[in-house]
C-alpha cells in the first residue's frame, strides 16, 4: 500500500466512524435513558452515563402494559402470515412457472398489475371487508389480509423458472405428481430465495404498524408496535419507561440481526422493494 | 441491477417455457395450485380495489346508510379542502428532500465502504441496523433526542452557542411548524440510509475494475472517475432507488404519526395520515378512499415521468 493510499484509508475510517457514531447515537441514548432515575432524566446538559443502573424501569414498563401479550401476538402474527404467504404464493408461482393452463399469461398480468396499487388504497376496503367478515379485533384480521402477496408470487415464479425443467421431466417419468414435484424438487431447489423472502416477510409483518393499528381495538390484540404507540400515549413524559419499552421492543430482532447480518441484508435487498 | 432481475439473470430462464408431455389433467391441476392464492387475492386485493373505486363516490360513516354523492368527494378535496392542499404540500416537501438526500448520502457511504478498507462488515452492520428496527420504537427515541429542553440535539446547539458566542437558540423541533418536518426527515434518513447504501454497495461491486484502470490511464482524477465512471455505472440502480423511494416518501405515515401526530396544526401531516384521520377519526370512508385514489394517481404519474426520463440519464450495459 502506498503512503498516499494509507493516508486516504485513515481519513475514510475517521469519516466512517463519525457516521457510525451518528447511527448508534439514538440506540445509546435510548439505552442510557432507560436505566436512569426519573429525576436524572431531566438534567441539563444530558448525562450519557446513568449514575446507577435502574433496572426497575424495565419491570415498571413491562408491568404497566401487557407487553408479554404484545410479544406473543406479534410473534404469532408474523410467523403465521409469513408461512401462509410462502405457501400460497409458492403454490401459485409453481402453477405460473411450470403448469400449462388457459389464461395463464392474463392472470399473471393481473397479479403484476395489482403491484402498482399502493397499500393505502386497499386499507379502507380491507378494513370494511374485515368488519363484514366479523374478523375485527381478531387474529384472523391480523393474519389473513396481509398474507396474499402478488410480489412474493412474482419473485418465486422468477426463481422457479431458473430451475432446470429436466428435473421435472425426469420426476414425471418416474410417476411423480405435480404436488410432489413442487414439494420435493422445486421448493428444495429454491432454498436461498425462499429463506430471503421469509426473512423479508417476517420482518415486514413483525414491524407492520398501520394495519394492526386499524384492525385492533382491545389491548389483548395489540402487536408490539401498536402496544408501544398506546404506551406512548399514556406515559408521554415518562421517558425512562418509554425508552425501556423501546429497548424491549427492539432487542430480540437486533440480537438475531447481529448473528445473521448477511441473511437480513440479503432478505431485504434481494426482495428489493422494501414494501408491498 | 435491480434485485428481482439479478436473481434470475444467472440462469437461462426461458427454459421454463419448455414443457414436458402435455397432459390434459394439467389444466384443472393448475387451478388447484392457484386456488388458495386466488381466494385470498379475490377477497383482499381484487374485491377491495373494486370496492374502493365504488366507495369513493359515497358518503359513509359505517353506521348510517351510505349515500351516493357522485364525484363530490373528489371535487371537495381538489377544490375546497384547505387541509388537503396543506398535506399535499407537506408530502411533496418530504418527497423532494428525502429522496435526493437519501440517494446522495447512501451513495457516499457506499463509495466509502467500497474502497477495500478493513472492517467493512462491522460498518455495514452498524449502518444497516436502523433498517431492521421498529419504526414506532425509533420514532419515540427520536422524540426524546429532539426534546426541546433535555434532548441531546439541542444540548449540542447550546454548547455550540456557548463555545462560539453566537446568539443561536435551538428549535423546539416537534412543536414548531417550521422544524417539525425536518425532524421527520432526520428520522426517515437515519432509518433508511442503510438500505440505500447496501443496494448501492452491491451495484458498485459489479462495476468492473478495468473501467477505473482505463480511466486512470487516460489521466482521469478521482473526482472525474466518480463523475464519469461510477455515476453512469450505477445509474440503473439510482433509477430503481428513485422510484421505490419516491413511492415510499409519498406514503409516509408512521414516522410523523408517532413523532409529531401530524402537528403542530397539520404542519407535518401527510396524505396517508389525512386518509387515516378521515376514515378512522372523522368517519368519512368515502372521502378517505377518494383521497387514496388521488394519491395513487400522483404516484402513478410520477413513476411514469421517471420511467420516461430514465432514457435520458440511465446507462444500461449492452451486450450482456
């Protein structure tokens, strides 16, 4: 490495470290406040290190609202929606990629066309649909409507088409049914794409705010984001408790992310759009 | 290099069009495979689209019977509603600031990370972390960061004022009609920069080193190489990012909803928040739906303009 290049790298590191500090600052500030005493929160200038670690903020925050239940709800909803999306869209994608049927291209175009409609347009009629079906304030409402994704179908179809069709032909020769080909040839051969899509979907469902906000009412049905939002409404100046709740809401995903960084990045970049 | 296409480009995808022996049973079988998806699709996508279209011509609060009002909802929004004009202005304000800032900062970060430096993985871990966090939680954290009296941001402004002797007073971010929008923008940028950076990083890694070498031989300086090699080579990615981030910015909701509740006095209110308010606070389902269609039209037009304009500035690899 030349002298000049070395110097350049040192400047780059300084630049990147300053950037990193800005990215980390909100996390550190959140953590620091979450451990402060109530009086200590309102000091000026702000202290970065709490005088002593007040873990009781966490028990206070967690007992002020049924956060355990919020967690359970978020988990149930995110897992179920993700599995349901993967199942329905991979079955449909298989039909689009591998089976011959009347209206295939037209139907696929209809699927693609709906990708242009923003979720906002579907929000209100879906809300009315959910009420009409008697699903308001229930798991059904949280799980089913978000589980049908033209985008996931499109992504998987593209991927399935990359799998050599000779594999299907050989299996068919041996008498395998289409269902078996889907389950034993196509799905296992799409591992990375399905894993990336699963992470993308899980994260999206886990963090989703608007839809659960609209279709839930009772505290027992709230997911973490919705619960946190109502917590903020009630404890708006109890910053140490709010920050403790925010830490609890973020922590599990951040821990998983630390260990599976590559997969998270893959999940979000491969599936690209970052939204519906 | 958009994500979806890069996935399939490595394999001969047109092979999928070759079919095995034609079997008459395949027709019905295909519909069986499609059925679960189609049912959900009909109930939660197709019927709602049609329903939304119809609903936008009614006045309905979900309780009393719906009343047909023709195009009144649209007319009222477009020509009479002062709040609509306000939220439209706010939403454009967000879009024209967030999209370019996000692209510039994301590209700068990506270029910095792409110089073969050590610690790439660690930096990427840190910059990408906000992307996976929950928006409600981070919006509350930013409320606290930007708190007028005890927030970190203002403490720094005071310290700067003390150190320099300037007469500057820090803003009351969340309660000032001027600063509420920048507050939302700061949060949005912090949250999404990592995404832009990672996408750009992938694009930069696809730029052949030989192009830079050739430019060096021709005597191009560092900034010329950036201007004439890097920028054109990632322009397809830039186009992709512009489109999806514009769509995202036009639909901004959770950030202002949690951080400022749209205030003060609608200063940070967005179109989607106004849709939410009309539907779920004022009980105006028809008006809210009409507004959603107007938003769709705006997004559609802007995406169309972008696709038209791309021919002038997006450089695609030929002979691939």
